[in-house]
């Protein structure tokens, strides 16, 4: 059974009534088609209204939905001939970041993303989507490989943040992310980044210095998790809803602020309700972006990328 979020419970109740009417119609032979259609229209109208007015804290729940499509799901649906490339060439292969060569619409791409699991076993393998320094170094190796062979880069981001453990700090977590920021800004090939679920802190930014930064409709992108922000400001993580509102974490807010370039629509109910439709929308946006970016020279790409990130932020002088 699909996981039901708190705010979705009224929809479930209407669906139960529809199922009861259908069973009653089958068992008794009564013609209840008109009532069933009325309830189905009511459910659809309510769902459309609900999802058009979601609060940031509700989008947070959808972005973290256990059944939301993961990186490898998108690779399977968007790409052909994916060949995974392993390791950071220093003896480690961080499974939280996966990448490799593939074809998209018949053309080569280097696709790199943060992978989460769907089961406890998978989450342990992928460290709950929290990369370690070795993962960012693996991504850097693949960025440079793509740059050398003039292959465009796609990154898909879904992380609660880089792994905060002592071992990660000892092996250079901050440095690894910082090097990625610097080196991504200097790549001569087009880069498209998409926040597909959680996009939290430097762990997300380490793969998101791109010519086009996009977000799925119900993803979020922020410098700190709402729970972390609430813990710092109010010393109370339960105030995460207020923090989520203040942080402007949604795709609409970030599009308005110029942090992202495009919001990619999700199926009604969220990406977990229709993997293929979500992947098709993403693929269309990626191909369109590459068609535009391929018209630019390497120097023009780097200059526009630099100016894009330098222009971020709003300053008010008192």
C-alpha cells in the first residue's frame, strides 16, 4: 500500500467511499455510476486544489517521500546504454554518488547523481544519500573525464546533506566540496543540474554549479534543513514548518529569487505517483537546455556560468 501523507488523508477518505460504492454496485446490481462519477470528480477537484496550495512544510514531506523516484530510476527511464564508472582513483567507491556514461536521445552524456535507497538494506549501502569526500572526488573525476572528451554533464541531486561524521571531516569533506565548486565553474562543457528531491546545504551544491539549475515542482533546495534552522534559531526542531516558510525553499520561491532557472512540473500527487511522466518532463527540459547551451563557445559558457552565480543574492543597504 502506498504511503499516505498527513495532508492527503481527506483524499483517501473520498477514495474509500468510491470503493465502497463500487463494491455495493457489484454486490447488489444497483446502478450507482452517477454517484461514483460525482465522488471521483470531487476527489480530483479536491486533489488539484490541495496540490496547488501546498505549504513549504508539505512539499518537504513529498520531497522526502520514501517512494519518490531515485537517481537510478531516472537513469533507467531517461537514458540508454548507461555504463557506471566506479571509484575516486584513491581506493574508494562511495555508493552515495553514482555516475557514468550514457546516451540521452541518442547523444552521449555524463550523468552523475546522489542515490538513496528504498529499503533499509539499500539505504545502508547508499548511506541514506549522504556523500562522503570520496564521493565528491569520484564526481570530480567524472567531470574532468567529460570535459576532456567534450561530453555534456547532467547531475541529479537528492540529499539531506553531505555526511557529517567524524571520518568524513577527517578525510576532507569541506575541501572536497569546495574543490568541486571551483572545478565545476571551470568546465568547458554544458552542465545541467536538477534537484529531484532534497537539495540540502553544501552536499547539494557540490554537484549543482551548473549552466542551468532546475528543480522538480515538489523538491526543495536550501542552505540548511528546516529542522536544523529551527534548532539554531528557536532551539526547537519541531518549529521546522515556520523555518521552511522563512527559508524560501520551494521551486516557486527560488525561481522568483533567481537561484534556479526552471521548475519542472510533477504529476498530480507528486513524482512517486508516475515515475515515467516525471522522467519524461525532466528529459525534455534537459534536451532543450543542451540545445541552447551547445550554441555557446567554451569561454561563453564559463563566463555566463560565473556571472549567473555572482548575480545571486539580494542586498539592502540601510
